[in-house]
C-alpha cells in the first residue's frame, strides 16, 4: 500500500492530466485513466474505482509506470496520414540486347606440391 503523501501526489498528477487533456480537447469527454494492471495492484487500487468525479481507473494493458487519459474522442481524426507511393515497373517496356560471351579466362592456379 502506498502512503497517503504519495497517493495525494498521484491523484494530483491525475487531476492535472485530466485538466490538460480537457483544455486541449474541449469536444472530448474524459471518462477514465488507463494504467497497467501491475501498477494498479502495486498501488493498492482496484479496477473500476472512481479516482476523480466521473473518472474511473481502467486496466488497459499499457506500459508499467505510465498512465493514459481515456476519452470518447478520436485523437488521430485531424491528422491526415500522407503516404507516398512509388510506382515501379516489374517488367521492362524496353528490350535490351547484351552480347553473350564467355567470361574472361582466369589464370589457372595450381597448388604447390
């Protein structure tokens, strides 16, 4: 179990993160905080526990030591993913004629006896 002073700091960080998220994304509704299941157990908390008014704790399988703000918005919606496609001809449209010849004669190497 985490002592009260550390738990107060943690809850303060949660509140700051929720506030920052809501400030940057006013159209999204924050509903939870996602943490790794290991961290939830280590802190002595329970999944589904309401940490802040209207904000519940959710195990989301993330990286240990981090938490995420969970909301109902799509954060990648405004960003357009531009992909550059390169067209490559698999079969040439030109005929290339190359002379067929024997490779240059290599000198014969004999091992010493």
